[in-house]
């Protein structure tokens, strides 16, 4: 089915077409889906040249693999966008009628409303875009809070179970230790009794030797009997000594067993934590919050790898960077104009990035350096920094605003350190939870090597 020719674009529509900012992700996906469906129904001469390679593709494949081209066509090709809008008029007449009448149905999906308003350019369509973005943000935040609460509850249950098991195991070890102590005491008593019997036997033998002179035969018999008694006593003494040694070994084994059981309990806790991580299927962290903040990136730089009271002490900066998962955010020109203002802007940037590379390599911290984009003649210069993320502020924005957005993007609790001697910037990021140090502290730290 061929989509009817769109109505001509009015002067008012051309003005409203100037949309600044990034479309909400959910709205962009919906627009791509609508554009994909419309593309399959157009005739060859109605298809924009940029989309002709994808016209014969299956709708699902086109939506997935040609999303960027479809989104660009909807945004920049007015005729194609109006053809998609015509398709929406046919598919959703009630929603379109309500939007053109200036009313939004209460039960309508905000994403669907925003996509239709974007295509139709109805009055107040930018408000519908903002409402859709707020709706998506609220839904994502609610889902994240629910998942975190469920994970915490499961972790608390596992920890309680491990603690209960540890208490039971410790009680069993203590009972076994008491039993071993009681057995050792009993063996000690038996040993003392055996020693007493031996001394009595020796006295008996001495008495027999004393009476030997009176009667040789009686003495021989008494001596034989005494020697036999001595042998029996020695045998019992040997048995007692063997039992004592066995008791000592048992005591040493019980102590070793207690150590092994405690180690097993520790391994159990570690394995339980690892099992919980596998059960939650937590993926490895491949992105950082700063990677998702909208900014103007250098022309040929790739995204490089990865918060303090205002202070001039470089030692404090080292202590903050030693915190786990620390993120260092640098106000670039504020630092370079403090440390080496006589150099050109390009030389200032290159010298600062070189020093930050070495600092990132030694500390292991995530480092982001921000520059004012307005100072580079309307273009983003070619600048790379291995181990350092380099960002330029967008047109109409200064680096101070970019730094504030970077700090707000970080999760609560993560150590974020902002380097800037600008008091307004320092106060703003400190209220957002970041730590601040002065530009002079970083310059001295970099000069130290």
C-alpha cells in the first residue's frame, strides 16, 4: 500500500522542526519502528536515497540494523517524516485527533504520544517529548530500586543463614574440645594411679630382697613373684604412657580440627557470596557513568578508560586517588592557566593530558579532563590521551556545566574528586557529593612526577 503524499510543510512547522537535544531513547526506538513499517509500504520513487539499500529488508532486520539511517531520515527529511506521520494518522486516528485538538488521552502511553507528536508537529509537541523522557526515567528508576531491594533481601537472608550455621559449627567444636579436655584429665588420673602402683611394687620387691637371706627358696620365689609383678607394672605403665601420648595427639588433632572448621566456615561464606553473584548474573562493568554524559568529544579520540574539600596539598590528592573506584574530574583550562599560562592553548592541553596519563597509570583511578569547547574556534580539536577521557563542552555550554553534569551522573557513594580553583564550581560539586582540590595542588603533583 502506498502512503499518500504528505501535506506541504508550513513556515510554522519549519520553525518547530528545529529540535535541539537528544531524543529520549524509547521515543527514538518507536520512531525507528514506525519509519521501518512505512518504508516497506512506499513505492520506489517515494523512498529517500539514503534508505533505498534497506527497503527490501525484513521489517525486524531493518529496525535493528538500519536504526541510525531511519532515525536520521525522520529527523532531517521532512517529506519522509510526513509520510511516516501519514502512516500514524491511519494507524492511530484517535490519538492523532486528540493531539491535533490539543488534548492528550490520560491512559495513552507517553512514549507513543511523544512519537506521534514529533511526527505530526502538533502544538506543544516538545512538551510531549519532555513528558516521555520523564516517564521513561521514572520507570527505569523504579525498576532499579525494586531490583536493589530484592537483591539486598536475598543477601541478608544468605548472611543470616551463614551466621546461624557458623554458630552451630562453633558450638559443636566447643563441645568436642570439652570432651577432649575431660578425656585428658581422666588419662592423667590413671597415670598417677599407675605410678603409685609402681612405687608400691618396688617397695614389695625391696621387702622380698630383705627376706631373701632368711630363706633362699622363699627369697627366690618371692623374687620371682616380685619380678613378675614388676613386669606387669611396667607393662601397665607402658600402656598408660601409650594412652597418655594418644590423649596428647587427640588434643592436638582437636585443636587442628577447630582451625580447619573455622577455615571451612570462612570458605563457606566466600563461596556463598560468589554463588550469590552468579545467581544474580551480575555482568562485568564495561561502562562508567561519565561515558554516558552528553558532551562534545575530540575528533579522532576514542573513549579512554575510566570525588575532596578545596585544598592545595598534593598529598591529599594522592590519598583521595587511592580510594577504591576513584574518579578524577579536571577543569582543564583552570589548571593549565594556573600552571603554565604562557603556553598556547594547544600546548597547554597537550602538557596537561600528558601529565594526567602518567597519574592515571600510577594511581589506577578513572580520569576525565574537561575543556571549554568555545575556545577552539567552533570545532572540537584532535586530542587523545591514553588512560584519560578528554571531553569538550557543547556549543552554548561551558566546561563548568559539563563538570557538574559529570558529578551528577555518578552513583551516590562513589569517590569523585574535582580539580578546580573556581569557587563557584567547587561549591556546586561539593553540594553534589564530590571532593574538591585546587588546581595548584594538581600542578604540584604533576610537577613532582
